[in-house]
C-alpha cells in the first residue's frame, strides 16, 4: 500500500496557545427560537379585548393577502389606537431579530423593528423635532419604506472617482461592479427575487488606497439593517442603487465576512413566503390565547 501524503498547515494564530494546548473557538451558547410572547399582566380587560379584536382583523387581512417578495406589503395603521390598546399590541408583538434605521434624509427618520412574528414589522416615522408622525404594522419581505429610502438620492451607476496613489486592485473591482449593474435582471425569478451578485471583500486583496477609493465610490447610504442571531449580519445601503454592504460578525463582534452584494433587495434580512405562512398560524394561536385569557 502506498503511503498517503497529507498536507499539514499551521493553525491560525488565534487558535494557538502559548503552552501548545489545543484551543477551540468559542461556540454559540444558544439558538434563538420562537416563543409565544407573554400577555401583559397589568392590562385591563377592555384593552386586551380591543387588542385581540384588532389582531383578528389584521390576521383576516393577512390570510386574504397573497405574499409577493417585490410587492408593497400589507399595512395597518397603529397610530390611532388608544394608549392602553397600543401598549398591549406592542407587548404581544414583541421584538424579533431584525431592526433597521433610516437616517440622513430630510423628512425620512424611520425606525423599523420586526416583531417576533417573522415578516411582520412595526414601522415608525419621525419629523425633524423627533415627534412621531406615523406608526404602522406592515407584513412583507421588508418594509418598502427602507427600499424607497435606499433608492432616494442614490446614483443608478457607480460614479467615477480619482484613484489615490497606491491603488492597485480597485480598478478591476470597479469594472466588475459596473458590469454586474449593467446586467442586472429585474424580471421575476425565484420567488420574485432578482438575480444577485456577491463580491467577497474579505478575500479580495485591497490596499489601504484601494479601500479609500472604494469608500469614495460607494459611501454609506441612509439605510442600516441589523439581524442578530449567533452573531449579527449588518446590511447598509450605499450611494449606488442596488449595491448593499453585507457584513457578518461572530458572537465576539469580530468581522468574519465582508461583502458587496448587487441585488434589488438584501437577501439576508428578507422574510420569505414560508415565514408568512408560519406567522399566520402563530398569530392565530396568540389570538386564541388572548381570547381565552379575557374570557376567564
């Protein structure tokens, strides 16, 4: 039998220890799973009944609505609800893994929080004085206000920028980006999501001057989205339409994957049709639970 040659590679320095003991990277301690939100203990019965009826109306509309990744989602106004009822709704809807913020656009201060029911989003708009001007619940892959803000004021093409001294590989990167933007297919494909192209900047050899040029060509846009699970995924719009910075961090907040994604909608934070179907069932369970609680 011929001996098998197995290549041996040195372990990464962050996994080695001074006393040569085998070291392992810290593993996640838990996984986020759905749990039914707790009913507020101090809410009066009338507020609970009104909140339950409001949710039933929303669920009826959700059941009659056909999910479409690229279509404007189902919206229900929350700003006209009495404070007691709104308090119950906020409590039972809870906070999911995804949150977002729109900043830097005049008249577009928006805060978004996904509920514990995937694909159901609480959206708030504020004026220049910080006063809330709108509050609604929206069902869909992602609130359209985020996509509108990302497009507003953004360039349809990658701008030309002066290359600083020392820039080596960014011209090739710009060529790739422009080619991909020109070839984007906006016809509906899988589940209504357009084709996408990902550029892994973690593996792309860039000098400090390259990074400087990249930042000048693709400044940070007004939309920031974060999804938290074992670590976090941070998605930000850029100054060019359909280009998103998507960065993945581990549980120690260390950047482990840095990418540019050319796509109409940032896929890592989108809710899917399966999520909405699951949400319909869980909302029905919540409403039945609230109804039973108020009838006791």
